[in-house]
C-alpha cells in the first residue's frame, strides 16, 4: 500500500496490509515511491494487472501512469478488468446487506419527501430536504441528487436542481444515490404534485408491468438479453415503442454502473 506519509500510522492501524510505503509527493502521484515498491517486490520485469479497462479507474492521471511505465521499462502493464469483474459481479452477503440498506434508506427518505412536497418549494429546496432525509435515515453520504420538473423539461436526465418552483400538476422526476459503506443505491422516482391524471396512472401501470416482466425473466443461466426482450414484449403489447437506449439496467456495487449491463449484446 502506497499512502501519504501523514496517513501512514492510520494505515498500519486500520488495514491488514503489512507492507506500507509512505509517500511525500505533492501535486502529482508518488511515482518514484510506487516504482521503488514494485522493484522491492521483484516486479520490475513482471506482468502487472492494472485497472485500465472497462468501467475501471486507475486513480492517477494519464501523465503519471506514463511516468510510472517509463520508470519500469521492463514491466508489462495489462488490463485486469477481465479478472476483476467476474469477482465483483458476485456479491457477498455483506455486500448485498450494504446495497439493501442503501435502498432502504432511499425508500424511507423518499416517503418523507413526498409527504413534505408543497407548490412553493423549488427544486433546490427539494434537493436540500431530500439530502437531509437521506442522511437522517443513515446514509454515509450522498453520491448525487438530480431532478427536473415542468412541461418540456423531462429531457434533462442529468438535471441539476434549479430555483424553479413547483406548480400544481407538475411531475417531479428524481435520480438519487445514497451510499452505505461505499455501496450505492440508484433510484429514479417521480411524484406528481396534486396527484396523477388518469392518463399518467395508465402510463405508470404500463411501466410497472414492463418492469415486472423483466424481473420475472431474471433467473440463473438466462442471458441478459432475455430481460430486455421481456420488457420490450410487454411494452409493445401495451401499444408502446420498444426501448433501445443501449441498456435498460446495470449492476450496482462500489461503482454506480457495474456489469452486467442489461442490453441486447450476448
């Protein structure tokens, strides 16, 4: 473990790792310390797995990574994603418990928020109130709160909360992530100020039925494309267009987007 020198004692106290390299570099990655560690471990000419592939984040800048490669010219850095993801996709009971708790917290916070919604509230007011509810229910932190409202505004999938005040009949759309022990929930939810119109209720029933059709298609050994096919069959059966936006869903964990992606690819 390469850690800032100021955190060395904490690292030795809180981790099981015995070989710790304190670093003092400021304004750049501790490339010299990292290279020395690789050499001391006998890896100067080794094949080294690195988080450089699909949905991976190396944790240092591209320039620092190039400097590390130059410092270890005989080493070969290779993509470790094919080894990492089969392990990460199979969640342990402890990981599942964290994900369930993040979802429980989000459910409870949304229920409190929906009871508190009033026409005079702005999107920023709502985001602030929701953040307080998420933390009060036990979230370690909030990864994001995105929302939009009002006719002509529902293309704002990554909507930053605005000073716009809600009006009766508005649909408030939210995308929320609460974090528990590093594991993240991912919720899209809507609320309609004053209650839904019959047409909105009918559309929600179609969405719910399609979602449950996808859930029912999930079973050991089933290809993920079968989930997409089940969802789209339900939608087209209700007179709606099938969804073809790359993927209809994704795995969760330490990252908000983890394999598998629920799409048509084999």
